[in-house]
């Protein structure tokens, strides 16, 4: 069952609680994008890459929320294990929360966090649109609503 998210519906703290909830429901790996300005150093990427190195998983083909063309929506993807160590790193990557607009920092920024369960997308975000999606069972969607996490029936951009 697809449910949609919007950044306006979540504080940073509540969005991280959603990520924790998804981890408790089996999200076990993640990917994200890093964008940087041409010709500028990217110390943030270097720092995060070093912190995530012990948690690298084999590159696998995964569905993605964003692509340059339809045939790139499923493609080989860099993956990391989702655990307490990598969650701490993700908090640094998304200081305003995983549902917020990117920081657009001069030395680069992270966006489009995606969580996978069993190789399938459980959560995907397109940060510049502030929209995301959840792929849940009917029971999980009911549990999510009962715990007060807002979702929407549709999205405008994704």
C-alpha cells in the first residue's frame, strides 16, 4: 500500500521518529544522493564516506525515487547497512530532518534518502520536492496512522 509524505507535515524530530519506526519494521539498508558544486572541495562527503565505510554493503540493483530517465529508475545502487551507527551519521547528513528541503551547503549536500527492506523500497524521499512515499502493508499503514504519523493519499510531484 503506497502512502505519501510531505515535509510540511513533520518536524525534524518527528521525521527521525518515522525513520526509527521504519527501522523497527525491517528497514535494513539505505542509499542517498550527494550533490556538490563543480570545482569545490567536498569535505562533508569525505567525512560521511569515512564514517559509513565500515557499513558498506555490496552494490545492488534497486528502485530509486529520482532518475534522469525512466530506464534509470532501477539501477545499480550504493548501499549501507541501517543501524544505530549509520543513523547517527544520517542525522549529520540531514540536519533539518530526512523530510526537509536540502541544505544546499556550499561544500555539498545530501538528499533523497531511501530505505529498503528485503531489497524493496520501504521509504523514498525527493527532498527538493519535500515529498516522499512509503510502501507498507495494510496493517503497517494502520499502525502508522494509529501512532500519529501523518500520510497523504497522493503527492503533487512524485
